[in-house]
C-alpha cells in the first residue's frame, strides 16, 4: 500500500529535525580560554610563542566590554585627585612627627595635678590624717589642717621630681607614656619650679607650724623617694622595700604631729602601711611586667616572680599579726582585731591564691581588694580607738 502524502511529509519533517540536532552537537564551538592575569610557566615552547605573539592593546579609548588596566587609570585620573592623595600623604607624615604641645593657662591646673599624682597624694594625706586621729590626746583642728597641707605639698614635690627624673623611661611604658613631661605639655624647668614651690613651703609648714620632728620626717621622705627609691628602681629589686618605707612614713608623721614624739603606736601604724603595700604593689606590678621590662625597671615581678608572690603572701599574713598587736599597745580595744579578722583573712586568702595560681586574674583580685582593704581597716581602727587616758581609773582623791 502506498503511504499517503500527509504521512510522508510528517516522516520527512521528523528526519530533518533529528539531522539538525546531530549537526548542532557536532559543530558546538569550543569555549575560549580566559587568559590568566599571571603568566604560568609552561614546558612547551609553542605556548610561550603564542603568548609572545599577542598584540598590545592599541585603542586609546576604553570600551565598555573590558576593564582598564592600571596605566590607563592613572592617565585618566584627574590631577586634583592626585594632588589630594599627595596632600593626605603629607598630612599623615606630619601627624607622625613629634610636636611640642603649647601650654594653655586653663590646662595648667590639670597638668600640675597629673604631675603631682593627685590620687597618690590624696592617699598619702588620708593616711597622715588617720595617724593624727589615732594618736592619743585631744584633737587639735589647726594642727591637723597644717599637717594635712604640709604633707600634701611635700608629696606633690616628691612626685613631680620623680617624674622629672623618669621621663626617658616613662616614654617606653604604656602606663606612663601620657604623663605631662613625656608628652611635652610642660617644660622640665616649670616642673622643677613647681616641685620647689611645693617642697619649701610644705617642709616649712610642717617644721614651724607643727613641730620640728614632723618637718624632719617630711624632708627625709622627699629625699628617700627622689634620691633613693627613684634611681634604685633601675638597679635592684630592693626598691620595693625602700618604696614601702616611703609609704609607711606619712601615718607616722600624723602621729608625731599630734603627740610630738615617736611612740609604739606610730611604729605600729607605720608597720601596717608598710605591710599593706606589698600585696598592693606586687599584685599591680604582676600585670605590668611587660611595661616594666620596656621601661628598664628592675622589679620583683620581672626578675624574681616567685619571690614577688611569696612576699605578697607573707605581708598579707603580717596584717593579721599587726592588727592583733593594736590592743596590746593600747591603741585600740580588743574588738578591733575581731572585727578586722574577716577582711584580713580575705586578703590573706587572695594572697594565697595569687601565690598558687600566679596569673593575671588572681593578681587583679588581690590588687582591687587592697584598694578597699586599707580604708576599711583604718576606719575600724578609728571606731575601736581606745579612749584617751585609757586604763582603770584609780580611786577618787580623799
């Protein structure tokens, strides 16, 4: 039977369609290889020849179908943009250069306060006031004010001279690189003049307004801090013990200002301040070991880390013994060592943790505890102070 024309046409259309599909699969163009921006090493010389025969980009105008190279970008960049970039480079170089800061009159009080270490001076005055208040006898307000002012001026002088000597070393430490003399906010001549203007009237007030013994102690403390402790910091770890003596003298000055003599109570107060400074400073210096190394300071935490922790623990325990000795010397009642036992035991526990753990966390906990331990301990001593003329009163006269 002969096929109908409609059937033949449909078969012919199907054959042509299959033929076109096979043809398209055979002549599919090969994707062009994208040239890498980095020329890789090839072993065939033909590949190198093909790379070398590439023609340079001749058209000067940029087309939208490709990205401009760096040379064309530089040629098309406006001159103003280039000049701005040069100016920014100059500004960054100028900013990196050292510039002496001009002193403004309204900035002077703040600069002098940082030069004299006003927070440390406030601590010195407060311990002096505690020694004056704990001394037996009536409280003399004029003498107390003169003692506080004279001690504060002496402390400002000692701290200013200390910063004057340590400028090249403070500049290497993160903790002290922003001090006024290091930054050039104040001239060395002005710093020395300020120290002199504080030391002379301070010692004069203590000597003439209070008593010669207190004035001599104030002058000796300035000498000990500036001429012994300051240079010893770069020579020997003994500087910590000398610095502890410097911090122990202010409460003794308060006692001598009230009594005019060096009694057992004065040495007890000095001993408490002496022992308190070791857990306070050793814990602080433990977190600043890198800074002290850069500054060239010889500290226990840097050269003798084990001794640093042992000394801190010993003096934490010494605070327990010194507190118990206060009622024995008739300075406080027996309630003082009992009420002070919790805080003394707590700082001793933190000193033990610092000795065992030897890490930054334990040192920070001990340091922050020392900040509130001393004020609270002195406050407890004041509340438990033995009344004047303590002891059993004799029979009334006939």
